[in-house]
């Protein structure tokens, strides 16, 4: 385990006791999230700007997006971790709903008529959104995908029993294997780091006691952390400074991760199906597959790397940053989508909508979401008059359509 001084990059006292308010806990928790996200946002602005000319994939500002979410009355229908409106889905609890910006843009497009139809009935004003505001909103909504809910302590307590943790770990301070001392470590990244470094020792002890290897599913790791954190309500909590994706990429190579997880191969983590959608799930996955990974290292003659807390944060930041970007689109398929979705009805010569040739090299997921939101009600009305149903689009089709539009219409 790293020393106390190595682990603590930022300290904050979290007061516990009493009923408190859930929103206050969420505000505190989200402030931690903002710290972690800072490094990734800087990486995108500096490292990915050359991927596309113009404004493609501008990530925006998470904190500003949080403000816009409330200012534009999104919270009148949508809650975040249970706080907010109940008319639409809780956007803090759907980690599989979207990963890339195109998936988010497609989700907004598909649900547009439903949202616009409900707003008048609920007396929610329709407010247009500026381009930079949509970028900020994207940053906020997108990054909620990677952050876990605060966790359910009751479920965590049941997991302690179900997983057999008590066979090796005590829950009272001062006893051998005391888990309560881990209650100060709030961020799942810290848990991933400590479990990675201590897993060989734990595996040895589990074999000695004939305890089968334990695996964690979905949000179980987060619930476990929530329960253990509650065992020390007055203790000063330990948080972690933001991970740096560029440093993480260097570590990914230097620590030997790339020897097994090479790009474009079977175990390429940036494209692997089923890659964890949140940090807590990543911590669980690392534990689940650690034995398998060590065995592979031994076969390759590799020494198992020890990771500091900050190194783990940098690696996590790098891995999640690679998940943001869409695969390249196909302009030929995009042309078919343009016709299939009846875009040609308005956006070709003689149509009532504006021409789209001027959009060459300007189209991005944020651009599409911004245009759809501000002009969607008008488009929806014109389509109803023409007796054309609202055309839903899947993310792959949207990526192809954007590539077609970025090439310029023939």
C-alpha cells in the first residue's frame, strides 16, 4: 500500500451524523467528480483538436453544464440521482444509455417530440440553447456516465456477508484485517489501486482458507464502498487529485499494460465490448480479472507492476478518454441515411428547409443536438403537416450522416 502522504493529494472533511439532505450529499459528491474530470477536459482540448477541423468534439465545461441543466429547466423533468423532476428518466442512473457524443445526440433526437409534447402540459417553458451551452451540457451529461451513484450502504452490508469478506476482514477498528480503516478512501480509484496491489496477498490467504475467488457485478463495488465509508462517520475523508490522460497513456506503455492490451487486438481496452461504464465498475472488473491477468503476465515473463494511487488515477483517466470518440463514419452510408430518414424532403432543392452544403466540415454531435433542439419543434410541425412521421436514428446512422454532411452535399 502507498503511504499516507503518497495517497492524499486532496483532503476534505465530510461531516456526517443526523439525517442531512440528499441534495447536500450529492453536491459534495459531484464536487469530487469535477476534480477528476478536469484533467480529461484539458486533454481533449489540447490533444484531440486536430482530429477534425472546425468545432468537432468540443467537450465543453462540466461545471457550466451543471448550471445550464438547471437554467434551461432540464431538471423539471429529469433528476440526477433522484433529485429533480420525475417526468423523464433519471439521467444519473443510466450508465449504459450513451457512451459517445453521437449516442447522446441520437438519444436527444429520438426523444425530441416526446419532450416537446410534454413541456406545455407541465408548464415548462421551451428555452433555446446556444452552441456553447450545448457543449457544456454535453460535458455534464456525458461525464455522469462514468461517475457512480453515491452507493447503497444497505446493499453493501449484505454484500459483506454474501461475498464472505468477514472470513478475513473485521469491521471494527483495531482488529486484524479491519476494513473500517478503508472508510476514509472515498474514490473507487483508490480502492482499485489498493486491491490491485494487495490482491496477491489476499489470493494467497483465500487459498489457505479454501475460499473461492470473489467477483463483483455492476455497482456492487460502489455499494460496498458506501457501507464501509459509513463505518467511520466522523473521519477525515481522503480524495484524489485529477488523473492526467497523457501521463496515463505513458504509464499504460511503461507498466507493460500494452503488451497484452495492444490497439486493434482482441484485448484492446478502448474498443472492447462490455468495457465498464463507470469507475466503480472498472474497479470491480480489475479485481475480477486480476488473477487471470497475473497468470498471463507470468506466462510472458512480466513482473506484476505496483501502482500508486495517482498512477491508477492517470491510467483510469486515459482509458476513459479513449472511449469518448466515435468510430469514423461512412459518407456513402450517410447518403442513404439522408434519403431514408426523409431529410431530402426539406433539405434539397425546392424543399422548405435551408440548404446544407454550407455545413461542410462543420457538423458534430454537439452541432446536431444544438440544431435539433432549437429547430426541432418547427421541423416536427412541418413533418406533421406533410404526414411524415418523426424519423428515429441510431448512433451509427448519425455518425454516417454527419460524415456525409461534412463532405458537402452533391
